[in-house]
């Protein structure tokens, strides 16, 4: 009898665990990095599109609901390769880190910087770069199709038939990492999605990103891969475009969807922190990549580029950025900088 009762109790516990809500892919959740720091303040300004909100319209936050699936730990490729066991003087949670002086290319901090890993939604920086480089009109109206639902089917408020400008799609892809917005940018590129992906890889080659390869514009594919040293090149190239800088650090955007107004927020809460001077940023997450972050920021009067890949924990990449900032402030940015290393043999994980 006791055995039967124990079995029934165990079954109930397993059923309850299976219904625990989990975070969906962070690249589709505008508020995925919320409460990263208690010093973070609210966004200074709200960017609105398509005029004022009509009376009677309800404002909701984007993607608040979480799917009811089992919370299963899936180790990242970096963890499976043992990169997280590498020692560093700052004890970062990220398996890979690289910090470079934007103007002199001096390496200020490095950790597994040549490891080639999935990069998740950091991909969207290349998506933005290809879109802007093509000179496509940002005020052109685009319509979400069934293709976005199939190829970027993570929970989204952008349903098939919804119309928005290319500029709004670019804004959502960079600020809140909207997958369907990024997929829409790729599909509406001249020649279609396949030509867009070709352009992504061609742009990578032009930038000297020899470790990098792209398969889609969203970053949902774990075949989108790069190294920290390559991503520094990408950040520098993207930084040259004011519209990419502006959209990536924007705090919030309210988008009318039917009779509702959906509020999208930046996935990187450090953009709201007045202690930070961030010129460009992008977050990313899929299980194979871990938590990822790239940023351009001014620290102690110096422009620096930061790359963090394969971080464990929802807010650890932001904590790593804070540790790097404090380290650079304490060292006067360049006084204790690490010399640029000799080029080692690259490894793909």
C-alpha cells in the first residue's frame, strides 16, 4: 500500500514539475533581462510609432505569457566543451569574453576569444547591417506573412497580415530582439530570404570575420556561429550607422496592434542605467549559445567594445559587463591592458 501511495505522489510531483512555466527564448522576450540591477532606472523616454494612441485602446506588454513546458537544462556548446572551466582574474560567468579599445584595437581583457560558438540573436546585428547597407527605404510598408510564423514561430504579437514599416521591423529586431521582425527583414530583401543570407555571409567576409557563418536572420539556428574576435568587427561596423545605434539602445516602443497597444522594451536593462554610456548593444539567447551580449560603451573617456558569449544565468552577462567596467575604471582603462595575443589556431566547437 505504501509503495502504491509513494508511486502516486511521485507521479503527481512529476506532473506538477512539467507544468512549471519557463522563459521562452530570450531573443523574443523584450523584458527578458528585467531587474538585472537594482540601480537600473526606468527608460528615459518612450518611442512611439504611428501617432497617438486612440481612446479606448488597451496597452499591454509584449510576450508576457510563458509556455507551460518542463524546465529542462540543456547545456550550451561552450559548456559541453569545458570552456566555462577556464580561469580568469575577474571570475566572469561567461565562457567567452573580449574587450577591445574601439579606436586603437588594444585588447583590454580576453578569455577564449577565438572559440567559435553559436551566437543566437547577436545575429540580428548582421541582419540590421545588411538591411541598412542595402539602402532599402525604412518607411516602406511590409506585411507579416505565414512565412514568419513558420520560420520564426516563437510566441509573438506580430501575426500574419500585420503591417509595419521596415524601420519599425528594424527597431523591434534590434531593441527587443523580435524574431518575426528579423525574419520579415530577410524575406522582403531583394531576391528573398536566400539572397539575404548570402548577403550576410558576404558582408562577414568583407569584414574579415573568418570564424563566422550565418544560416538565418534571427539567430534561432545554432548554425549561426562566430567568435568574440569576429564579433568585435561586427560591432564596429554596425556602430558606423546612426540608425542601428539609435534603435539598439532605445528604451521602449509602443506599437498599435488592432485595438491594443503592445509595449516593447529593450532586452538589455543596462541601457536604462544612467551610470552607463552605451552607444550600441545586442543580447542573445538559445540553449546552444547560452546568454550572449555585445556592447559599445564609453568608460573613463575611452570607447570600448565588449563581447560576452555563453554566460550562465539570466542576468550574469550584465554582471560580467559591470565587472569589466569596474576593472577598467580601476585600471584607468589602458594601464593594465593585456597585449594583443599572437594568432592561435582557431577551433570550432
